[in-house]
């Protein structure tokens, strides 16, 4: 539908989204160190994207991490394009990951744990000995698409990978991070 985004914004001016309180908490936490989000212009644009998405998809509404994802995308594209990329990500690339039950994320964590046991058995055994649930580390990675853990140029490459290869790209990145750091974790056992 032509002008969908601008119409969605206009149609809801002055109507508070049911998710407005959560969105307001998070817009100011979205890349606060970046100049684009130190001004009213950047914060207002991010707020419009998140609020508009909450009106577009009332089932999901708003979920934490959508602010970080949208903020990164807005650094590299126009506001409306970032809105459409967010829609594509949430509704097509990672369906069920940002729902209230986070069922997609729960399934991903189960799969990821199995992958770590299969590909990094020593690390998995070490974590089991420590009674450490891998998801305490990996859930924030997967939900935020690693965007709050890497430099912006890397974040864009990760977003590209997720759009190109889908959720499996997140597994590849997570396994690579653990593999690269496996020796350091192993050495910490001896220390």
C-alpha cells in the first residue's frame, strides 16, 4: 500500500500506543553514545518507528531489543526504510522471536545448547561443571542480534548476514565466538 508508513504515523498521532511506556524507557537507551541519538530528531524518529510497528503488529507490539535493532538500521537508511526492514526482520526472518512468549528464542537456545555440546564438548562440559546455563550469555546475543556487543561496522555486517542467511547466521556467530574464546575459558579453569 503506497504511503503505508506515513499514513500509519499520521493516523495514530496523539493516540498513545499500549506499548508507549516500554518504548519510552528504551528509546533513550538506544545507542546513547551515538550523535544521531543525542538529539530530539533521532530519538523522535526512533520513537515513530517503534510506535508505528506496535500499531502495525499488535500481537507483538514492542519487545526489548527492537529499539537497538531499529537504531542501528536508522544509521544507515531512511526512517521509512528502517521501518520496513524491521517489519521484514520480525515478521519474516525471525518470526516468533519477539512475541510475548519468545517461543522462537526459546527454541533457538535449545538448539544452540545442542550445537555447543556437539561442536564444543569440552566447553559444554566445563559450563555444566560450573552449573552455568549457556542461555544467560546467548539469549542477549540472539535477541539483540549481537548489535549491542560489537562495533557498528561489524553490527551492519551481522545484520546483512541475518537478512541473507536467516537465523542460522546467529548460530554461526555465537559458535565462532565461543570457539575463539574456548582456550581462554579452558585456561581460566587452571587459574
